[in-house]
C-alpha cells in the first residue's frame, strides 16, 4: 500500500486524486492534449458556444424563480421580471440575447466545419453529435420563445406546431396531442416550460459531453485539413501540435473577452437588436383573434421559414424545410473529395460553397420579409442554390480539381 | 441440467438456450417499456377539462348586416360568421377556374356545407378561421378589386403569414401555399336568428 500511495502528493490534493483521477484527467485533457498549432479565428466558436450554454443555464435558472407558467400568468410574470424584480431586466436580456448569441456562434462553428471539411472521416460522429445539438437547440429556442406568451409567442407556436399537421394520416391527431387542446392553450405553454427548462437542457448537456468526448478521441481538424497525428515526433507527440493548455486556453480566454464585450453592448444598448433578437409583437399579450402582421420567426429560423413559404404546397413546403435542416447530417457521406480544407479544394467546391453561403444569407433575409411577389421568386432561387450545395456535392466534390496537400502544416497558415 | 454445466465446462453451455433467454428477456422488457410509457404519452392528450370547454357556442345573427363579419371562438379556434349579399353568392361560381379545389372535394366540411357556396343557408357563411396552411388568421378583404389584391380580386380573405388567398366561400386560390379550402365546423340554426356552432343534427361532434 505504501508504494502505491507514493504516487500521490500529500494532503488534500493527494487524498482527492487517490479517490478520483482529477489530476490525471486535467493532464490528459489539457496539458497532454495536443491540438494543431494553426487554429485561426474560426476556432473560437466552439468554446464560445460552451460559454453561452453555461450562461443560458445560469440566467435561465434565475428566470424560473420569477416566471409563472400558465396562459393567464406567463405574460404578466415576464412584465413583473422586467419592471419589478431588481435587475430582472438584465437577467432576461442576458437570456434573450444569449439565445441569439448561441445561434450566431453555432452557425459560425458549423460554417467553419464546412469550410475546413471537419465533418469528414474520422470526424463523422463528432459532426453528427454537433448536428443533434443544433436540433436540440432549435427545439429549445422555439419553446423558450413561446414561454413569455406574447402575441408572437402564441402565433409562432400555432404555426410551428401546425407544421406537424402536414404529416399524412397522423398529422391532425398529432397536433392536438402536442398542444394538449383544440388550439394552442394553457396546456401547451405548461408542457413547453417543462421541456424548455428540464428535458431539453439535460439532453443538450449530454450531447455536448458526447460531442467533446468524440472530439478528444479524434482530435481537432485545422484550417489546413491535415491530420497532425500522421506526423509524430521522436517523443510520440505530434510535431505540428501544441498543448491545449496554456496555448489554446489563453487564446479562448481572449476570444471570450472579445465576445463578452460585444455581448454586453447588445444587452445594455440594443437588447431587441432592431426587432431581430426580440420582436415588437411579443410585447403585447397572446391574442388568438389577432395574427401579428407581418409574422416572422426569430432570425435564426428564417432561412428555413423562407424555404417553407417559397413552396406553393403545404406538405411539400414542410418536407423541404425538414430536408433543409437534415441535409447537414449527411455531409460526411455526400462529400467525396480526397481533401478536407477549402484551401486545397478546386474552383467547383469553392463555387458551390459561395452559392451556399449567399443562398443561406439571402434566405435568412427573405424569411424576415413578407411572402409576396419578388420576395417569393428570390426565395425560390435561393432555395435552389441551398439545396444544390448538398444534392450536387457527390458530383462536384469528386469532379473538383484539388491541389496536393502537404505533409506538414504551413507555419504561417 | 446436464453434468457438463455443473462441472463448468464452457463448451457444453447450451448457447441456443442462452440466446433464446436473452432475446426473450429483452423482448419482454421492451414490451413492458411500451406499456409503461403509454400513460405518459396519453397525458399529453387534451384533458377532460379541455374537452368539456369545447362545448357548442351560440351566435345571435339578428344584428349581422350584409357584408359584415363576426368572430366567435369555438374549441379555441376562431370562427368567422359573415352574411353575403346575393351578388356575392352569385359571383362565386364565376372564378372556379382560379381555385385549387372549387368543388371542395379535398376539403373538410360537413355534408350539408358541401355545395357551391359552402354553407347551409345561402347568405350565412361559417368558416373555421385558421388558415389550412399553418393556422394563421386570414384577414378580411371583402371589397371587389381590393387595393392590395388587384383589380380581378372577387373578395375574400388573405392570410398575412404566408399569403394564402380564399374567396367568399373560403375556397383557396391557385398560387396559395394552402392546399385546401378553409374548414367548416359542424353547425345548425336553432331559429332564423340563432346559430349554434359545434352542434348539428348528428349531435355535438368530436374534435373537428
């Protein structure tokens, strides 16, 4: 026994580590975890997403202390938070701004992966966990949006739940089951509260854990798309890798500082962000007899919303919306290119990536506009651009003229 | 049990029996899980209270003028009730070619409302006001040649959410994201001036 105890330092730290591998875990995950040395600005958004998640959990817990669920109390309790709870306005604005910030960093995080081929083997599972996080996040954001029971909350619930009515045969019954009433009602907001506050956050935490475990197994990709594990030095460590701590912990802390500065500016000066982060129609109570005009979802859903509206058939529209979201899941298998990073891909991939980028942003803009005339035509063109990126990928990723990928990371990437 | 099992020789283990028991246990557990989850799934159905609140609604028509519309709520769904002039009714068949479902074959309505004007009485129209696309409230645009909808607009409804258009009988126009006409609830007339929504000769209907 004495020999075994020798490996532990004396005192509380040793006592703890003998019973739980705290030091071992920190060493393996931080000091001896080698990440590629060429991370650029796009590599901030993973850690930022984690920061926002923690922030949302924290502010969310405080909001539940003052929020009163129910169709007759929810709206008033939110006004109570805003006007009478000390710093209630701050807690709520942190939470609403956090929701939009979450999608900003997650969209940038996903776009990074598309640019640098981070979803490609051996990181397919990592990508899939990330996509499940994205799905859970959408459900979380939607249900959270319903809770203040403003008029936009009500109509968002009405429209989104009715999407399920387009499912053949079971649709109408399913919609009633989701709502728990013949229309969006008290029962709906009550169950959304339970899901938003308990169920989905638990799922999110589990998925984030799995995402990180999978990341640690395969290691990070990098802007060059070169596997650093293919070049080990004499000491068995990747020659192009640097320890996560202190190098990337310091980098991430800097990123968090910049992020929080921008975040605070929004929270304190433009919490509604020009009707984008919080919508005017939601500052009046839910009214089943008055649809807000114009009706638009939160900005992070508008690309899909624009696709839905671009189709003059409800079932097909809902189906295309679903495909538009799920298409991301199949990227690892749609992409047949021998190289990962856009830096070594040819004109074809770059062209389609540009089409995708422009289409996505155009759809995002159009989803905020009324569904009339030229806007619908534009949405149809952009939807074609969006889907062509995915559907034609097996062709253009293979036909593309890629450049030879070097063995080592370039020192100045 | 065979002697081989008692002596613990691995090669003598009845693998078929072991596999059968494993699969049978897993299958029983799975069936049990399905039964165990069903009350939780059922709890999401509309409660007894929600169902009780879905009782029929009475509407007084005595003050309803031609071209006027009132909105009532039945089962949390807004119901549009409006009186059409003889000219409005007469114009209905003239734009059949511009409709997705002019005969209402693919749309939901009680049998007594399955006619050209989609109503029991010629003048009174009763429609569930939730757009058959995604459930917004179509807005009233009764004026012929409405400024928003163009000179050939025969009067009807426009959904502010996704631009679905319906005529004065709730029939959907071509080019709308909605695919079917506005639904019609079960209803009946108690007398000349009293309308009962949610109940007809077949009794109070289950959820529309």
